[in-house]
C-alpha cells in the first residue's frame, strides 16, 4: 500500500499461495480505481479496474475490493505464480479531472519458489 | 498495431542541455499523458492532453513543455536540463479518459 520515502513496501509469498496487496487512496471524490503491474524496466500494465459504485470486481485470478468508507483498495491474486513478481500500483481518478491518475507509491511482490 | 511508442529508450544529458522525448500512438486515442517516475516511487503527472491542440499542466510541470499538433504525437520538451529531471518518463494514452495504456518509457540521466 502506501509508503513514505523511497522504500517500497514489500510482500513475499510462496508460489501457489494467494497474495493480497493493499492501498489507501486519498481523494474521497475519486470514482474510478485501477491496479497496474510494473515489471522491471517496463511501463505499467493494466490489471483490473473498479468504479466507485461497486465494492468488488473479479478478473482472471485477480479480485479488487473497494471500501469507500475507509478509502481502501485491495488486490487479491489467487495461486500466485513467479510471473506475478513485479511492483503493483493502485491509481485513483475522478470524472472532471480529464481522468488524471494519482498513483500510490507501489508494493513490490516477490514470489518465492 | 504498435500501441504507444517512445523514443529514445535512454539518454544522457549535460546540465543545461535541451531535448525532446517523443511519444507516438496508433490507437487513435484522444487523451495522452506524460508521467515521470523516480526510483522506488509512483508515477507523477507532468502534462496531459485531451485532444489535438489542447494541453494542460499536471502535478509537476515545471521545467517541461508539451505540444499536441496531431492526435498521434505528444512530444515532451526539456529546455534546460537539471539533475532533478533524472527520471524515467512514461507516455500514456486513453480512449475516453479512463484506462490508460503506457509506453515502454524513456530513461533520462542528467549529469
């Protein structure tokens, strides 16, 4: 989730286990949220999104949960695989901002064999 | 369909030099964005455009300029490079202003 300074939060999981990555967002007006995956040396890659009128959305092996009361977002990855090792960012935006994204500082996920 | 392409991939500049980072998309998206990413940090918005001829400042625009003369291209200009501009720069596009698709990035080192 969130971090202060230059140190990314890290999460290490065993291959095959489920991963949960958390994110606290800042703007109560945000109505659209996205999770991105960034592998080393590459640009962010879209994983899944959710609108503020939903509290859960599922994709293939991934689920995003949204709790607007506490402004919290989570990404669940089922049966984590080595290829899931990357930095994961949440991003928030709201209609009327030309959909400018505000990114969290990211979480480094490492999948252990 | 190449998506979003950025050139160059890597560049070293001396303090005070100028350069243009190129971004081209073939998805016919109206919205385009420039971000910078410092080590261990998230992305910060520099400038964005909602269509040809329209640009606006993001969170960290100082030291940069942009133009958008065509739908496809959105170049980012650094006029007087400073060490604080050492970063990785990402261009992104979106169709209706929602899901953004990112290019591979340009790594810039200012010495």
